[in-house]
């Protein structure tokens, strides 16, 4: 199965697919470009690990479709800053934001390819399903409708990796599409009850089981041109979110349902096979002089603040965080600002056996995303932390990749 990996980062999709079935999945072309910087550290790491052959470090918008090899599977975690929880929902740019428009590069490749990829496998933040704030679900509706118009049946699920025993609480939207003519497309289209695909028959349901029982299904069509959807989808009910955490669209008809994970296997925690056994560099330990700053940032707050620009006085409230991070649970979500010694509310801090507090090392962050140890070696520690804040949990890709390989090899 020839694979094209877009927005490749340091290769999370590739690692997961190759772990799933190294003989089946063959990456024939990849692209990684970061417009915000002259240097390209993620692309550099990608080529260090996988070689420079068939790798593109060019703005994808400037790559003609005919220069991209024909392929069976298009995959990628397209940039999600516009939907990220790092900014409030009403500030997120959505699909019209600066990086949100990169969705249309995926669409352009799928539309212009005469031999369209049989499968599409994408990842984004969970907020995608509710973006933007004034038309909740509009961006996702555009994506679903446009994929449907290109001949795909699309399923999706918001998956928290820790719900299935993985070492990090990281919720992401996973999207899997099957082109007409594939056996999976035919199988899903023939179902009398499309919700059965979401509950047990689909690739995602097979890889990540859900609890049985009755789950109310919401069904509705996505009608009109993509421009009409952009202007009018859910415009009259801005506080209503039409998409549940799981679903499928067949011929512009959506069937969506809230599902609950079912898992009773082993559980990985922050303290289980994540932390280094050997020596940790001294700069990862928190100096005694900085402890008060860390406790303040991690603690609950109820205080008056003044906007320096306007002089406006307001009350600021913030809940406390567990500090240090517990070792007997999966870790919190890694963010891009994880690196560096400066005190922060969001960086992980653990307590060592001798009572000292320290930050997590790059290798430990890699392990939380289930990457190989030192996969990002060759970049600075701050860059390595940034990569892992942008990355996905490889184990999710691996499990879906295993199921897709099994079902398509029949």
C-alpha cells in the first residue's frame, strides 16, 4: 500500500503505520514545511531518520499535484493551531484561519488526482468538531461534505489515547475515509443501519472497541454547495454542536453518536517504563530558588488584575493543578511549550525518589507519545519538546493501521 504522508512533522504517522505492518505500508512521498521559521528542524529530523529520498521540504501549496506520486493511502495530521485549545474557541480562526486553509491542499490533491487514493487517514484536535464558535461544526461539515463529493465514505472518532491503556491523556479526532470502488466503501454503503459501522463494523470500532447498549444516533444531511455550507451551516444555533464524538457520512448523510470507550487491558502510566533509570542532566532539576514560582503558577488563584494597556481592573480565577504530576496515572497532554527551564503552569514536573522535583527529558516526552527513544535527537532540547507537543500518540495510528491492513488484505 503506497503511502503519502503530508504535514509529516517528525514522522508519527509513518512510525505507526510501519509498526502496524512494515511489509504492507510503504511511504513513497512525504512533505514537511514550517512557514514560521527559516530553519526546518522537523524536516531535518525526518530526513535523519528516514532518509531524504522522496521527501519534500517545500510549502505544500507550491507543490503541483502531478509531482506527488500516485498512492493508495493519504495520511497526515494537518496543522491544528486554528482549532487548538491553546486559544479560546471564540478566538480560533477555524478553516478560514491562516493554517486552517491547509485543509484545502488535502482537498486539492484528492480532487486533482486522476487515480485517487483509496484511503485517507487524518488527525486533528478534538475541537475541530465544534469550530468555529459562531457556527459550531461548520468546518467539519465542509470537510465531510467535500470528501463525500469526491467519492469517499468517511468515519471519525475522538480518541483519548489513555482510555485504551496508552501513557498520555491526549484527545484527538481521527478521520478515516474509503473511496468508492473499495470493498470497505461497498461494505459500509450496504449497511441497513449505518450506525452499526460506528459501533462495531468499522475500522476504528474494530481497533478501539466501545461499550454496547443503546446510543442515540443523530442523523441529518449536509446540504448545499461548499460555499453555502460555509455561510449557513448551523448559523441559527451557535450554541448547538451537531457532531458527536463518533460518526460516519455516506452520500452527504451524517450519522453521529456519542460513544464510550471499552478497555480492560494493561494501563501505562507516567511512572511505568516512561522515566529514565539513569542520570538526568542537572538542568532538568528545579532550583530551590524557583520553587515558589512553580507553586504559584500551578496553584489556584483568585485575585484582582489590571490590564496594563487599558487600566481595566478585573477578577481572575483559576483552579489549581496537581503538583507534582502523579506517577500512577497516564500523563497530562504534552504541549508545545514543554521545553525550557522557566517556571510554567503547564509543563510536567515529577518528584524523584530522593524528593527532588524535575522536568521531563526529551526521551521521556518521546515515550509518552510512544516514539522510539531519541527519535528527535539532533535537535535542541526545546525543539524536541516542541515536536512532541505537536505530535500524536503513535500507538493510536498503529492500532488503526493494523486493522486497516487486516481488512484490506482479504
